[in-house]
């Protein structure tokens, strides 16, 4: 029950924060601390297998076992460069879409739409209380790309 409450609270937050995130994205460049997270520079992207399981379960409204939540949060916290955490979550999400064969506007899994899975994945840092470099003013740790179309 608390996971659904967190999810809906984060969804509301994302609706409010969309304008700020889009504005930030329009001003950003492809350089800075996040460029250290580029696989072309030798960075090894984390598979985040525990987070894959957690996001899938949350998206369809299933109870997430404590062990799955703990594994996901530990895997995310183990990413030493906090600038890489959202990038790795985005990579994980793309691999889930590819694995399932997701098309625009379709259900990712029965009872789970693509937009919901995207928001669920973007909110993992907040659920896990793992810091990311771009939290909102109220401290919510939602990845910036959640507000971007076609992520």
C-alpha cells in the first residue's frame, strides 16, 4: 500500500516538475560530471537486476518482496558516481523495453503502461533514499529524464 502512495505522490511531483526539467534539458550540454558515465570512456553500466525486478513488480501493482527492494537499493547505492545512477536506470529501462518488445503507447506488461514503468524506474532513487545530483527542491530523488518524451 505504501508503495502505491509513494508512486502516486511521485507522479504528482513529476507533473509539477516537468516544466523545470524540460527547461534544464534545453540548457544542458553533453559534458560535465555525467560524461564520466559514458561506456565509451570505459564506464561499466550496472545491470541493476534487482531494480529490473522491482520496477516490473511495482508497475503491475504487485507487492515487492523486501529482499528485491533491498537488492535494488544496494545495487543503486553501489554505483559510486552518483551522476551515473540515473543514466544506469535509464539504460536498465531501455533494456527492459527491448526485452519485452515495447512499442509506443502499448502496455509494457499486462496492466502496466510504458509511461507508468518509466515513472516507476525514474523514482527508484527516491524509493531507495539513494542520492542523485539533481533532486527537486523538496528533496525528491526522481531522475531528470522522467519528464522527457520517449525515454
